[in-house]
C-alpha cells in the first residue's frame, strides 16, 4: 500500500506548553485511519499540522507526498473541522455552491446532500438547521471538492444514534469510492466499527498504532470467563491452561482471565476433569478497554 499521509516525530509547542512531543504514523491509501486520545492529548494540533493550518516546530508532515500547505494539496484534501460556523443567513445550497467554487473538480452538491439526509433543505438558512443538520452539512462541505483524502474531526458529535449509524455507512461508502479517510473521534465504538488502523495519542506522543483488534489483544486478561463448576475443582486446576493469566474464586464462582481462545481452552480443560461449567459467561475486551490500558500509565 502507498502512504498518503506521513507524520514523523512531530513536535509543536505553544509558548511553554508542549502540545505535541513525538507523534509518528502513516496513513495508507484507501484506508480509514483513526486517531484517538484523551482531551488535550495532542490530537487537534496533530490534525491541524496535517491540514496545513499550523507549521510543525520539529519533525515532518507530508500529505500526498507534499507539504500540506502546497496549493495542490488543498485541492485534493477535504476537511471537516471539529468546530465550524457559517453565517446565519447563508442557505445550504449557497454554502455548497460557495465551497464547490474553491475546487477544480467539485462533486455535484445535490446527490451529496441527499446522501447526507439534507435533500430538500437547500433553501434553508444555516441558522434554522438543527445541530445534527449543521454537522451533516459540515461533512458535505468537506466532501464537495471530490477529495482524495478527507480529514473528519469528531464528525458524529451531536448526532442522534440513528444519524450516527447513517453517517458511519456514508463514511464507509466514501472510503469504498476511493477516498482515504483520517478520522478523529472520542467514540470508541465508532473507531472500532470504522477504522482499519488506529493511532493512540497520549500526552503528545504516539503510544500505539495497530488495527482495532490488534490494540484489543494488548489488554492483559482481554478475555474473562466466569462459571460455577458442577463439582469440586482444585484452586490450581486451570493454572497451566494455555492463555490463562489469572484465576480467582469467590462464593464458588470462578473467574478466569486470559488471552486468545480462552473459553475453548477452559472448557477443554474442565471436560478432561469431568467438570461442567455452569452459568458460563464470556466477556471480551473492547477498544475502550485497550484505550484505558494504553493511556493509564502515569
């Protein structure tokens, strides 16, 4: 695959505050790449350097092999900002026409508005749009230039659950049409659902870059199996089972933590001991668990 965004040892300081200390990752062509991190972790500053809105103090950023401030990159990059505001009286169709005029090969505004659930709202002023409609318009404006790369920052903030799922389908469609997507989000379910790979940024540094499942596999005790044995079971009976990292017993209920295909391994071991696991429950770690694990260090 070909990298369309390369961030190498990025650093950015505002006065005495070091917003970004050492951020590095690459975004490959055709993928949805996510950036997650706590508030103040350096996500926005990193993205603003990628968008060409800020100049790095050290390190390097390239988009499509060029400096992000290159006019050619501006024609090929679509941006949906975390916070944006339009004049109250501008109509939706006027905003779309204005933004389309900035690009050499814009998309047809009508079909784009329809895909985003804004069909029939072209004559409405920005002031009269709901919060969710304003957010969808912001996404439409980022895509009206037919970009090769789209940067979407907190794109589903303020949307209701149905609108969020509709937007997820749209972003998947955008990627399938050949657009590389850089997605900044604080919704772990959104990142896990949409992203091919994710960079976790914490305290201005990249602490991990991996697929969602790859990040989840890093969680110690990523799988938890609980059960009540049908008969007596020695406290050390499961200690040597592959994948088991910890066991505990409370009021006759066993809790086994580990990795891999833990439920199968535990069930097989119990069968060999002629014990049946009653009230069996299996809990798999998710991206939120991985995020907390990766960013909890002092």
